[in-house]
C-alpha cells in the first residue's frame, strides 16, 4: 500500500490485490476498477455476428438438406416404398378370416391408409380375396438354468394365407409369414416379463402386417 501526496493536500491511496487494482482518489471522488473495465472492454468471440462457428453450422445444415433431398429422389426413382405404403395391384380386396383377428384388423387399417386399394366387406365385390387360413402365437422354452429353471423363451408368431380372385383362382402361391423373437426370463419378475412378452408379440404382428403389404404389392395383377 502506497500513499502519495496530491496537489490539494489530499492523498491518493493505491491498493494492490491479486485480482484487482483499485485507485482511490479522494480528490476526484472516483473509485476505478481497472481490471473490470478491461474485462468489459474485451469482445466476446461467440457474440460476433457471422462468426466462424455459425457459418460452419449453417453450411453443414445446407449440405445435410441437399443430401437428404438427393437420397429421397434416388429412392423414389428406383421404386422404393416407404414403410406403411404399398402399391397393391388391385382396386378392391376382401380379407377373409374364420373369426376375429387382430392381424386382419391391423392389415385392413394399413391397406386403407397406405395404398389406393379399397377394402370391401363382400367377397363378390373384390378383385382379390386374401384368406387368412391360420394364425399361431406360441412360446417355447429355449434354454434352462443349471437348477432347471427357464432362462429363455422362443416366441413365435405365424400367419398362413392364400390370395385368390373372387372365383377362387390363385393369384399367388399360398404363403406363410413366420416370425421369432428370443426373450430372457426371470421368475422373480413375472409381471414385467409378461408385459415384455405382450410387447414382443405386438411387434411381431406389426412386422407381419408390413411383410404382407410387401407380398401383396408384388402379387400378380389381374389381366
């Protein structure tokens, strides 16, 4: 700390601290924080308009949009169909089941929303008839622990079908959609595993619907 005599008989007190340099001048009545003033005067690079970072982000965004547009154009030019969309070669179709089927209900909804084909309620109104001849949902033991407890299940979902015209003439070979999922099991978490099993079967049914849409789209069109 130093004291220096001023011209008016007053003294100026200079205080030196590690982070601050204060000049106390009673003659002027001012307290100046030199370090703070320098920090405020220093420009912030991140706040500069048109900074390098902003230009890079803008450029990357433009390149990404162009790349996505080119990919979409190439996929559409080669006939690629997005999930949930199908170009079924029949104007009308009738879905025939032995009873209520969640798969048939989901398939009907997918055809209505993802194609130009109309799902009709009468067989004699349809150009094509999709008959669901079988639907199986089961789980089988895949592996056991050393103590004889179940460790894994093999979940299976299978749909068999036949596609004909209204007179019963085959438009495609009778087919089967067969799906599998593996699920670990723990008898201390029975409720959680039951919920997991339901979700896996629901996922397989959704997958089967998409597979059926693809098979219908490549079926033989009517002459």
